[in-house]
């Protein structure tokens, strides 16, 4: 027959010390508490949080020169980690996203202000107007001056930059609809050849004098309905109200 020995006071003291030591170990190694936790889930959640921090930093500092290294340092990440997470979570590379956003905002400034091109370049973190012009032309196929002249009839513009809510299979129409709903911007659409066509955003509605809404993706106008163009590997959508539009 098994006889249990009486527990002595010094034994209790040893148990208490041991429990304290185990408690300290658990604090140092929290994974020892729950071995069933999924490390992949934690990594994915961390990546999402880190990318959101990076996106917020980029938008807040879009008027500054932004490199992968400078943004990574500002959000306490390594450049290699940020680059990989950016591609994984957004489907676009870091430089492409930053340049697309800067040029889209340049388009907006060229349309809505009378600021000099050199001033707009400076406002978006470009120290040399010539370099800004080169990047601008690579995205729009026009110089900033020509873009301003050819888009002088534009009255309103909405810029929608990629965030974590975008899915690669989403269409431009899907993303735009969510954006307008989230920002309480009224819009109206009707069917044209079986596709939803947005004919009103905010206070601006298509009119009989050939004024209406057109959209661009990364500063280029696709020749297809918004519901047919996916946002896979794209960074910025813009809706502009202008003359001579194409449905």
C-alpha cells in the first residue's frame, strides 16, 4: 500500500519557490503556456499591423522623399521585412506604390491648383523638377505641363489609394463603391451593356453636354468598364469629372 508522506514546512517553501520560478519562466516564455497557438497566424497579424503602420506613415509624409530604408526605419522594421510584407499583403512592390501615389497626387494638384510644376514637385518630395517630370511622364505618357493643359476641363477628382481592404480579385467598381460608402459620398449607377456605370458621384452628374465621370488606374485610363478591370497589382484609382468622357 502506498503511504503518502506528510508535507513538511520546508517542503512547502520549496514548492512555493518552484512555482514562483515556473511563473517567471512562463512570463519570459509565454509560448510555454499555450502550445496550441498558431505562430503563422501571429506572423500574419503582425504583418498586417506593420503594413498598416507603414501605409499611415507614407500618407502622412508623402510630401517627403520616401525610400524603403527610410520608411522601414521610421516604423522600426528591417527593409527586407517591409519589402516582403508589402508585396505579400498589398500585391505591389514598395517603390511602385509610393511612385503611383505621388504621381496621382501630382495629377490632382495639377488639375485643382495653379501651383507651379516646380512647387508641386517639391510638395511631393522631389528635389529636382527634371526627375519629377521623368517619373510623371513614365506614368501618364505626358509631361506635367501637357497634362495640365489637356485636363483643364476637369472639375472634380477623387483619389483612392490601395489599402489592406483591397483584394486582388476586386474590380475597380468594387473598390470604388466601398470607398464611397465608407466616406458617405453619394453615388448613382445604372446598367450600360450589362455593366454598372457610375453616372453620379457627390454633386456631379453626367450631363447632355458630354460631361461625365471617367476613371484611371495608376494614372492611365483603361478602355473597359470599371467592373471589368481588376485591381490586382494596382496602387491608385482616380475618378475625375470632365468633358469628352468615355463610358
